[in-house]
């Protein structure tokens, strides 16, 4: 593994840990030449999963794109980066299990929304508002009322 600081090719592994989902190995390394430390992640390389978009174009599934969307929805919410990573891992694992080569973008979004709804209602509504392209306040309000109904809250609480 090439050192990101001095470009030397030799490093030693100081620590290895599997992620919670057992899908990634995190390795803490030290460069033999400059003694600086850095982290690498090892993941199994899989057959590309193509996402079919609304306009029928195709692009390779990009977990970073999914993570960015979830992270934006979770800004200023009590959600850790580990929870976001676990959510992304779970969505990717589901998609790779259920779809061999191609998956509709709508399916990716639906699975993210399902998991976000369980994790944090505000993050869910934020993600849904962008993903479903809410055009007006009425659509936004309907989504919130549906979420409240699903959580067993009657929505007409008095102050």
C-alpha cells in the first residue's frame, strides 16, 4: 500500500478491524519510510450494479452518492456517521441481494427512505422532500401526516 504522504510503497499494519456489518475491514497502517499513520479500508469487489434512472439512462451504483444524500438529510440531527455508514451498508447489501445487474433508481430511494423513516423522522422527511420532488406545501404536509399516522401520533396535539 502506497503511503499517501511520502509515496513510499512499504507500510505495516498496526490494527485491523471488521466493520459492524462484516463487509469492510479497516486497517490502521504506518509508513516504514516516514512513520506517518493512515487508514485504509478493504472491501470485496463485486460485479457492477447499474442504476436505471427515470430517463432510462444507466449509471453504476455509487455508495458515496447515497451516503452524501443521507448525510445531507441528517445534517444537525442526532445521527452518527457510524449510523449513516450502517444504513448505506444495509441498503447496498439489500440491493445486491435482490438485484443481479440492474435496479431502478426509485427502488434505491425507496429503500433509503424506509430505513431513514425508522432511524429519524426529520431526516426521512428531508430526504423524501428532495427524492420525491415535493412541489408544494400540501404534498409536504401530507407526507408528515402520513409519518405521524404510521408512528401512532394523532397529529392534533394541543399545546
